[in-house]
C-alpha cells in the first residue's frame, strides 16, 4: 500500500480542533530570538533615555559606597544598613530599565502565537529524563537548527561587538581623563549604543527565526487523511455510538409514551398499522398534542393500553397516517389538521357524556385531510419516525 493510500502522509492543514488542543497543552509557535531581541532593544533604549539622570544616580551610588565613616566599622548593624541603602539606590537607578525590559518580555510573545496559559505545560514530563531521547533531540533536525542559530548569533553579535569596540576605542580610552560625573554619563551612553547595535543584530536573526518557527509549528500540526477522518468521526459521532444512542432514545421514548397513553383523550388508528394518541389541555395547549405514536407492534401496544385504561379508540386511517407522518412526539398537531382533529375530539367528548343508547345513535364523523397532507397519507414514514 502506498503512503497516500494508507493516509500516513501528513500534508493537510491542521483543523481548528487540533490547533485548539495544541494551545490547551501550551504548544504554540514561539521564537526565543524574537523575545531576546525585543528585551535587549528595550533595555538599550531605556538606558539611552535615562541619560544624565541615570549617570547622576550612578555617581551618587559610587560616592556613597566608597566614602564610609570609619566609626561604622565598630557597629555591624550600621554596615548592614549602609549596604541596604546602596542596594536600594542601585535598584531605583536600574528600575526604569528593568521595567521596560519586563514590558517588552510580556509584549513580544503577542507578535507570534500570543499569550497562552496551560496547566498541562506545568506537569512533569519524565520522558525528558531519558538520556537516549535527549540524544535524539540533540541530533534531530530541530537540534541542528538550534546549533546553527547559536553559531550565527555568535558570529553576528561578535562581529558587531568587535566593530563597535574598534570604532569607539578612542572614546573609551578618553573616559579616564574626564571628571567622574562626565565619564559616567559617557560610559552609559557608549554602553547603551553598543547594546542597541548588538540588539539590532539579534533582531536580524529573529527576522529569520520567527517565520521558521511558525512554519515548523504548522508542520508539526499537519494531519493525514486518516487523522482527518478519525476527527470527523469523533465530532459527528461514530456510527456504532450513534446507533446505540438512537436505540436508547427510542427505548426511552417508548417508555414515556406508554406512561402517557392512559392520560390521552383519544387514540386515532389506521386501524392496525398506525396509531396516535392525542391529549388536549385548553389551559396549557393551543392545540392537541401527540403524546404517543407508533407503527405495527407499537401501534398494537398503544391500542391495547388505551383499551385497558378506557381511552377511546377512533378509527380514521387517513387522519392517523397524516398525524403520524407530520407531527413529532410531544408536538401540537399542525394547523391544517385542526378541523379534522376537532371533529374527533368533539365526538369523543360527547360520547363520554351520553348514555350508551344515545351514544349509539350519535353520528360518527368522517374527518377529511387536506391536500397538503396527502403525501403523509400515502407514506407516513417520510415524516418523523421513532
């Protein structure tokens, strides 16, 4: 059997269900290079924007840290307090940079895959502890791609760092001859510019990596024809399961009908092949409802139960067949059958109020069915069937 015939070739786009299940498991397209580039660029921009104020804060930290009162050596608590003050000042100085980098780290994933939270991703996967599986991942296609990216980053970032260092060598050497407050400001500017240029190099790598990660993720979710068929079966229901459900539904409907037959006002029959039981409650219903219906053996059971509970049985083949084919269980009879059903119910209600002698003399109605119901009279099974 060929690969296409066996359905093993995964060359079909993933379904929405497969994509949704992947996201629920925390599997989405991600580019670490894009996130790294975004964070470093944001940090470099924040460092350059801090400018003079950042330099002054750094100068103040240096001065306070290098200028200690000798008497503090006699009090360890004072040293601890001084250390805490220095750390707090340092954190305040770099807080804008850290905040900018944190925002970039949260916003960058929106460009590829979006945010997703999956408890499944936090579950331990002990298969990753298998050294054989780990070696397979290292020497797989994905492992080779990651190795290539690492070498490319080393080459690009290293080349940019070398070029920046060479071009700014004079400025860096001149820092020692400048006043402290000025040299610190220039040093932060040089550092920010160098970090920004190297981040741009990372951005070039991310521009290649992000499309690749998107393509690779979609390739992993590709489906075969057999997988598509299995998914459609699960969504639509397997035939054997649907047959079982249908059978159980029929059994439940029959039990419910058997309980409802004794409460019916009349049972209209074919006389033997079809039977429908009607009930009319003026306080609840606009028209009589079908509380039971059946054909062949079920029709005989309806007649038998109706007779046992003294429910009138009225023989009207066209009307019985029309109601059976056009009206679902627990539904009201259609408007086109109102007159015919009303004639039957009126006759039945009168029979109940008359003596046997007068009831025998009462004229039995012959209900007529409209032309729109002829198709059900000819073939009742073309409508709803239990």
